């Protein structure tokens, strides 16, 4: 029983940590344009340069 409580606390802590390290929303749908070396949000059309996927949505 104690193991389940510890596991539940660990999972909750992980979800809180993930929510704070990324400002992406469910509406963000980034698509990579490799030729132009940029990412475009399919939801709002925002463009981010670079090869790594964006960690923040600037649509808002």
C-alpha cells in the first residue's frame, strides 16, 4: 500500500514538472519544414527557426 502512495506521488510530481517545463498547449501542432530549417504551427501559423522542436508556443 505504501508503495502505491509513493508511486502516485511520483507520477503527480512528474506531471507537475512536465507542465512547468513546457508552455505548449494542446492547440499547438508544430510541423517541421526541413528545407527552410524552421517549424510552423498548424494551429496559428507561428514560425520558429531551427532544427529542434519548439518548447514554447508564441501563438497566444
